[in-house]
């Protein structure tokens, strides 16, 4: 059951949440329905290549299932729904150097195999050097480069501010996390700070169920009080500047100027709209963040019927794509909530189209 939800970042109620507010819920519902309908689902089976025939028509896929190999022939077509490649940090380093070295939040299975199968038979791609990286993240494991996303762009809607390492504001704090990450990448920066008053953080937690994607409220509260990953509770701006390793005078000048903007209701420097609360006295919460890659924006070129195109803009017969493997669904940026919506809507559209053919 989907219900519209209010998000002060948007004029309209364009966000919809499901009953349990988790992405896994969509899979659970669709999987149960597929089983009820008698759909055969293979686990531990991997498609390795596309099988083509005359005129490069896609006839099916080669697969590996356990220790056996085989060919699976398609009746009406093959639909690639294999996701992006943000789970392969080596590939991110190679193909998107501006985000090289960053941790990833993507599924480890998002490694671009579907993209490779299609390009091996001549499929065209675009925007491969663009990625949805979340500016407000933090690393969990340095060895595996796994990281988590802090929904800091949402916290900013309740009044917190974004700062660089020098303690200065550098962007409109209302911008989405992807745009902030792209701005940092363009300046070869990897660290960004957010500063929140106790009231701002409390307001954020009261109105939004999730702070860190992958943590429950208990885990976030523990980090809030004890630190250890990315939150420092500080009692003053002096202490805050010390934690950041910057100049107290620079930070104080930034905060003083911002407080005047809040008082006047006009952010003359960056044109921010969501200004809620001044930074007058501690305690404050300092969030030390680094961008985390999560979503591939580039991918296969398709037409309006989701047919995969070759380098000449011609459809490859009986090859379709849906979801993150498709390039350009978000333009060159990313708006939260569009990945699930795109995968569900486009996957359904292709399924209906092939069922009727």
C-alpha cells in the first residue's frame, strides 16, 4: 500500500512510502505474487552472455547454475534488469575518476555484468562518467570500502548548515546530496561537515523515521551520544573548530554571518530558503562526512519502448532494459526516490509490452 508523504523539499506530495517504509518491502510483495502466479525463479544462477542470431537478434542467454552451464532461449525477448556498477569500487575508480577512492553504499552484486553483456554485442552507452554520490556519508570498513548514507540533505531542511574543512559555507544548503557531492568532486575535496543545534537535530529525528540508511534509531542514538563513526557532540564553537582542525575565527565569522541571515530571513550569499534556528549556544552536533557512491547514472541507451540501441541508434532486436542499467533516467544528477520508481514502472511497462507481442 503506497501513500503520499510530505517532504518540505518539494512543493507537491511527489514522495510515496510503502507500509513498512523499506525498499525490501517491494521485493517481498512482488516475490510473493510471482510465486503465487507460478513464476519459476532460479537462485544461484548467473547469466554470463547474450546469445545472438541472424542480424544480431537476441535469442537468449548463456548461464551458469551451480557447476553446470547452459543456454536459456527466450520466447519474446531478454530484459536486462541487472543494475549498475557502483558496487565494484575498482570499476568506479577506473570509469569515474572524480569519485575514485570513495566508499560505496551500493549492493556488492552491482558490478555491471549486464552492461558488459550488452556492449559485447554492440549496445550503446551514455553518461557512464556520472554517478549518484551522496555527499553526506561515512566509511564503515576501510578494507572493503563499504559505507553508509547519512540523510544530511534532509536534516538541512530543519536548519543545519553545510561547511567545508575551513569552516566556511560554500553552497546552498538546500541542494540535494548528489549536487553537493559533484561540487566537492569538482574541487577535489573529500570531506564535508554539517553543523546542527540540538533543536534542529531533534526536529529532524522527530519528523523523519530514518537518519542513516541501514541503521535503526537505537544505533543512531548510540552514535549521537557516543560518537565513533561520524558524529561529534561539542559544547562550543571553539570546540567545534578544534574538531575540524580549522580556524575558530573563520568558523565564528561564518556562523555570525549566517545568524544575521536567519534573523533577516534572507540568505544573500547562497539564497537558501530553509533557515530555521540560529547557532547561538551549544551543545552542537558536528557531522564529519565524506561522499559515498551509490547509484550509477549512466548506462545503456534505450528508446521509448525500452529497446536497447546499438551505436547507430537502431534497436537491437529482442533486447530490452529496465532499472539502473538504463542510462540517463535522472539526467546527470539524482533525485531521491526515483530509482525504485523507475525500476518498478519501466519493468512493468516492458513486461506488459512483451506479454502483448
